[in-house]
């Protein structure tokens, strides 16, 4: 375990080659976990082997109901959050609605970056939900600050600006 992270990072191979090797290593640690009923080494291996073990670690955190850590991992490694299905989002909301806030921020940023009208409209929907969550948590100042920054950052994106002006997102 001491050398496993360094080994994977120094083997001259492609990302996919490292990914395949990590998958085999993680599988061995998973078998060990299942045999001993001790997940300590398994978790340590998953963390040590990031980003190559992202899939396995993400699945483990989600399956073991460690949703806060799961969200943090998604945001930290900038997973393409637009691909989350509604079932995942709803499960997070049922556990704790605040868990979806970082994911919404990430999805909004990625949608705006696409610079397409359809993406702007989808981002607008997430912004409405985000506003609802911030107001529900009595964090209206944080919402206002976020929207001011977003308006400044997107000032050259006319279609998006029009959506913001048309909607009631800039006012609390």
C-alpha cells in the first residue's frame, strides 16, 4: 500500500492503461474487504489511486450513503455533472437538499460555457431551483452575490443576459 500510488503514476503507459491497472488493483482490495469485513485498506486504496479510481470510489461513496463525500468528489474532480440523472438528483434532495447546491453550480457553469440558447435555458432552470434553495436556507445575500458575479462573468453572452433580465433571478 505504501508504494501503490507512486507505482501507478510512474508506470509509462496511457491513461487507459493506468485506469485498467488501477481497476485490477482496486478489485483485489475489494476482495480483501469482502473477506475481512474491514474496508479501511479498500478506502485508502481508492483515495490513493485517485483520479484513476474515481469510478470505483464514486460508486462506493454513493452505495454506502456517504452522499456529502460523494458530492465533494464529483466537484473536486470536476466530473461532467450534466450527466447526472434526475433519480440521482432526487436521491440527494431527499437526503439533504443542500447537497445539490455544488452540483447545480457546476452544471450551471458548464451549461453557460457551451454558449448555446438551449444550454442557457437549461442553466436558467437550474438557477431557478438554486434560488429557491438559497432563499429556503435564508441565504439571500449569498444568492445576490452569486448572481452579481454571474451577471458580470456572462455580460458578453447576450442571450443569457436576456434570460436573466426576463426572469426574476436577479431580484430576491
